[in-house]
């Protein structure tokens, strides 16, 4: 079992994982990730936006047989909307006074 918790100005992010391996080859793993409030700039609306907190769960079930690994993986088990990427565009030009 692994976990990580981070506190940034009272906003908590954290990850928890648990795995089980049976001697017969079956295994499973569950991952849960919680993300606190995220602020981002929406260039289309030209304003700073705030995304709500969200919690994601992933699940992996499989079977190891010799050199073979057969598994099923479900990402975002609860189908929650989340921020999964952003684009950083540096500002260019001279500052306006």
C-alpha cells in the first residue's frame, strides 16, 4: 500500500494505492487520487477559473502465467470529469506600462 498527501495553502491532494498478488497468478490493484481546487486561466473567456475538487479511481485485475500477463484496466472508474492536461504558453513582447 502506498500513499501521498500534499497540502498547498489548505488545498489537499493525495494518492492511495493497494495491490494484492495471489500465489496462483491472480492479482489486483486499486488506485484512488484526490485533487483539491485547481485554478487555471481560461484564455477563451480571458478570466481565471476555478475547477472543483475531484476524486478518481482506477482498477486493474489480471493474471500472471509464465511470461504472460493478461489484465483488464479501468481508468476513471466513476467517470468523473477532471483536468488531465494544460498548455503553457509563455507571454512574449514588451510589457505595457
